[in-house]
C-alpha cells in the first residue's frame, strides 16, 4: 500500500480499525472547526440545478468578486481547483530549472517541481529558532534561482514571516529575476493579515505570485477552490492554457462568490481558533512536549519518548499528522489541527493516558 503523503486519510484509518469513517476524530487536516458557514451551504444546494449547464469557462462573476475583495484587477487572477492545482500550473508553465524551498514546508511544492525535473535547493529552518525564516534567506536567492516558494504561515510549523522581511525577499527576487510564490492559504486565520500579506505589492512586482485557498478557512476541502494572483497578465493567460478548461465546478464558483459575504464568520473563526489554540498549546506543554509557537489553525510539537503516537491515538479513533515525511523533520514530530472545544479536550485526555 502506498504511504499517504497528506493528512486527512480517515478512510484508511477507518478501514484498518473496522469502524465507520465518521467515528474518526480527524486532527490531521487543518480545516476550520466551525464547519461550513450556513450561507455557503445554502448556496451549494441552490446551485445544483445550474449543474445541468457547463460553468462559465471565464468565471467572470467569480473573478469580479475576488477582484473586489483583493482590490486588484480581474486580469491578475487565476481561479484554481484548490491551491494545489495552482502550484502545479505555475510550475508547469514556468518550468524552473532551479528552485528554492524552505525545509520543512508543504510537500506539494517539491512534488510539482519534481514533475518538471527542477533542481531543488533548500534553506533549512532550525529548531533552535522555532523554524523561523531569517534575513540570511536572501543569500540563497541568486541569479541561478528561477523560483522561490514560501508558505506564510508555514505548513507544518505555523510560523510567520513578517512583512518587512518578505519585502526584502521580494526586492531581492526582483534584482535576480526570480519568481516568488507566496502561499497565503492559511493567512485568513490571522487577525492582523495586513502585517504579513503581500497582496498590496502585486501591482508593483511582476515576479510576485500569491496563492489563496477557500478550502481551509471555509471548511470546504471537498469542494476544491483556490486562486493565485500575479500582475503578469501573460503569465495568468498561460496558467489558463496549461491545463483543461472548466477546472472549477459550478458549485465551487457559486460558493466562492457567496464567500465574500462571510466576514462575520471569519472574525468568529479567528477568535475561536485563537482561544482553542492557546488551550491546546498550554495543555501540550504541561505534558512536557516541545511545542512551537504557531499562529495558524494547527500546532507542531515534538515528542521525546519512543512511542508511535500516531498509532497509539488511532486505537482511540483519533487521527493526527505524523511529520516524518516532511523534509527536515523526523518521527518525533507531529502536527495537530485546532478543532472544536470538546474534540480538543478529548485529544488532551487521551494524550494524558498515553504519555503519563
């Protein structure tokens, strides 16, 4: 059997345990614990009759909505089947010979780069500095580097790069003619996004590409919707032709349009997750685990005991993310999502039983 590279493999876990998949408490996928907002649920069901027709292949209403939200031109936006599709389209279009990634980070960047045989260089994030990107990162960006991927906040660490350093990195990329792909898929979980996002720099630098995702903040991973932004209109056009048409379903497009009205839901989500994240971090620290200062809706921690924690929790029908297959991490690292209060308490209670 192939090893599942991501979290959220509740299906295999349920099969192995001989239980219904709905009985698994999934801490391995970083989805908003408040669930799908009611407005999106209603939009989804109301759009089903429209599925008798093909979607608008230009996604004009969706682009208009995103354009208004991000305050950029509609011509700067490519809607995608989740952020993952955008990552692959970017790489397939640019075909970079040399790339720069942090280590650890989201594995899909490496997978996409490997699909075009890119030579990948790594900037190792150090545990002793809580896996932060430091200013020496710019020394790794040279004329030989065609593309840089940065995840902010980073997955799986939840650590942020501040805007001042991001601007320094972006300026270096401009000098070296290097594309900077900034993945902001989890940035909506922050209360102070303006201090970390570079969307306001899109118009100023054609080498900047920003990724966004509806999946995480609106809890719709099964619907699949994201987008990327660039002021290079020719590049956006090439993204469109480097893949099949109608990459976004009618229901996904309608949900994306409706999502613009969910500002209160986002505010409520940010407040709730901040509170529950604090609770989880404090409880994990009481168990003498090394916990890293995440600002996202997930938490990375290190276990200093020779226990397969993932398997131990699976017996309790709890699924967490083992981070052994993140480059730069090993079997002692785990990631958990911030979930609903009762689920979080249940996890902590089981961890106490296992670790004490």
